[in-house]
């Protein structure tokens, strides 16, 4: 009898109750005198093509600059890191510091340095739009000021 009970317990499907809660996702202004860089990527695996883009905003939330282009890539993570690199280069060149960086790529966020914050795509719409458009651009970079 014990073996029959054990067999029944091991083969019986569990009834799981899943509770979901809606969370509000939005873009938030950076701290006073900070800049915020939102980055994103788009990736076409069959073509090994990545689109990347980003947008800088000031502490009021006004657009300061943006960028978009495409590049050869083997993964979405590579393309997101290219967007981060491009954004950091522009920030250093234009003096957009101090800054907060946001991306929807958790693999980038979980890297030890620099401090990068996660935001859902809905809070990162402009950078996402730039990346999608970048897939159709010629090879040159575009810095939008």
C-alpha cells in the first residue's frame, strides 16, 4: 500500500495557483543635474545583424541627443553591449556626465560595472524605436542632436 501511495504522489499532477500582479512601467527622469542614457538593441539572427540605439535626456526629461546604427552581430547581448559602448563614447565626447544608464537587457544589468539599471521596453520606447530604424540604415553611424 505504501508503494502505491508513493507512486500516486509522484505521478499526480500538482495544482498550482498562479497569482499575477500588474506593475506600472514607465520612464522616470534622472536625478537633478544627471543625464539618463536609455539603450536598446534589435537583432536579426538569420542575417547576423544588430540594430542599436540610445537616447540621452536631462534631469527635466528633455531629449539631449540620440544615436542609431546597425552592425554585424552574433547575439542580442553583443548588440546591446555595442549600444552601451556607443552611448558611453558619446557621453564622454559630449560631456553627458554624471549619468544613469537604463536597458531592458538583464544580462547587461547584472554585470558588475558600471552601474546599469533595468527598465522594461515600455519605459525605454525611444531607444527601442531607434534600434528598429537602425536595421534599415546604411552602414554609417548616426548621432542625432
